[in-house]
């Protein structure tokens, strides 16, 4: 089977290249931090994962509304893809954060509001995928996935704003003014690197979903055929 | 020991980057695998 | 088919409204006033003997000049301040590497009868400043205080009353 070169392959390769460049600058060119020393370099993967996880969840929220509105299979597929890739980045975020926390704060974990809401975030969206796997009818599956995604999204702005609204161990957001310029460079490069890789991953996940759906339709046409219809009709 | 500064700490950095690389590679592999399975069947 | 579509659209609107409602409740429902992650030294001092014995968290800056290691090196004493009140801390735990004068800390433990805060869980807070060595290392307590949210709360209140 010959596969032609797709747009997402190019984007994925660009993401990979940027990730190498950004990480190289972050690890070997950027200065160590005055107090955190070398351990601050974890920032160049931690913060891009955080930004992109929240971006993906926000996209999933928008896709879920469109999916519920139009009930087209492709919107269900992109919603699921955004949720799943978001979960991967969210999980990485928690592990990286834990390692960084051990080095700086002195503990692997603390029930601080930022950490707790970030953990709830990954659990909520994992719940969306779990719920999805229990529903056999494609139409209902799309409806429930979308509703669960919209409800789970509540936690996303909470993760962002909690450090301003409530007291926490985690510090508030930094700005380009509070970060040394040579640290901003690898941070931005890696942010785009992870974004491009995430889009590549989403594209693959969408293809998996659409291929599965086409397959189901061949296997059980009577069950899937009335898209959006209920099974007991 | 200079006060209040983390000395060394490369092991934490290596651990965090390794976990990130392993996670991204494992997920990318699962995607390619699932896609192949879904498209060939 | 069209009633099915309407049902889904009603579900979409309902789901968004539930999500927005929950978020608004959390944001403006005053949960933060009942559920405090750490107390400030002023709040702890104001509570007096009431706070004795209960497990609580205290947050503030390490008061410059207050750090004392015992001769056997096993216990560490220092004071946590918010610029107004100061609470003496007593611990046998090994502080994280970033522990220093003026840094933000969160300690978990309880106040003993002598009025000292006993803790075995000493966490060092970091602010949102990421700088290369040698930049702005002079100790500015007012600047460091910004890493503690009660300082932001105070500034917000001052802003409100000024308006």
C-alpha cells in the first residue's frame, strides 16, 4: 500500500524538529535559574504541555458543541481526538510537575488547588473516553461524548484561574517580563513544537475513528445506519 | 553549600525529559498501530 | 429526525448552561473564604489559642536573620512573617535546597502550647520570576511578598476600597 505524503506528516516532522531545537537550546544554551539551577529547564517541556493540553481541551469543548449541533461523524471524531491528545499532555504535565516539585518545593505531591484541579482535569476527560467506550450506538455515543466533554470543560478555566482566585503552593502565571529572555526563546519554540505534534496526533486519531466507523458500518449496517436515530425506534 | 540554591539537579531534568519522550513516543506508536489496524481490517 | 435534532440542541444549550453555572458558583460563590489552603501569620496570630493543636498550613516568608540550626544539627528554628505578624517555626525535617532567608514557605503542622508552630512538612514556594544567576538577587521582602496570595488579596481589597 503506497500512502501519499499527507499535510499532517509534514506538520508532525516540523514539530519533531522544533522539539529537538527548542530542547537543545533549553538544555544547553539557556542559563540555569538563579535559585532553581538546572532543574528550571523542566519548564521547557512542562509549560508547553500545560498550554497545549488546555488549548486541546478548549478545542474539544468547541468541537463538542458543533458535534451536538450538526451531529456529523467528523465532529465527533475531532472532539474525541482533542480529548485524547489532551489527556496525554495532561498526564505528562502531572509527571513533569511532580519531578520539578520534588526538586524545588521538596515534595512529589501536595493537595494545592492548582495540582488538585489539574488532576481532576485528567480524570474528568478520562471519564469522557470511558463513557464513550460504553456506548455502542454511534449516534448516542457522539451525543454523550459531546455532553460529557462540555461538562468536563468546567475544570479547564478553573485550572488556569485558581492560582489567582485562591491561595496555593503553585505560583501564578509568569509573563515575558518575569522570565529571562534566553529562557523565553526555548519555551516558545517548544510550545509550537508540542502544538504541531499534538495536531499530528489529533489527525491520526481522527483517521482511526473514521476508519473504525466505516468498518462498523460494513459489519453492522442495521445498527449504525440511522445515524442519530435511537436503537429502540 | 551555597544557601538557597539547587546545586546539580540534572537527574531531575533527565527524568522529566525522558518521561516526556517516552510518553510521546508510546502514544504516537499506539496511534500508528491503531490506525493500521482500523484501516486494514 | 428533526425533533431528535432539536433535542440534541437543547441538550447542547443545557450542558453549556450547567457548565457555566458551576464555574460561576466556584468563581464567585466565596468558596475561597471557607476553604483556605494556608493561613497567613496575621490570621494565625489573631486566632490565638483556638488554633492550638489543630493541623493547619501556614504560609509566609522566612524572616531574615531568624534561621537557627541547633548545635547537633537536628532541629531548625526560624520565623515566618507576612510583614505584620511573625510566627516561630520548629522543625526536625530537612529543608528543601531552596530554603533561604526571604523565601516563601508553606508549613503544615500545629501550634504547640508554647506558641511555636511544629512542622514536619516544610515546602518552599517559588514565585513567577525566572532569572539567570546574578540578576536581582538582592533581598527585597516587599517584592518576595508578592509570591504569597494573601498579599494579592490585600492589594485587591485596597483597590476596591479606593474605588
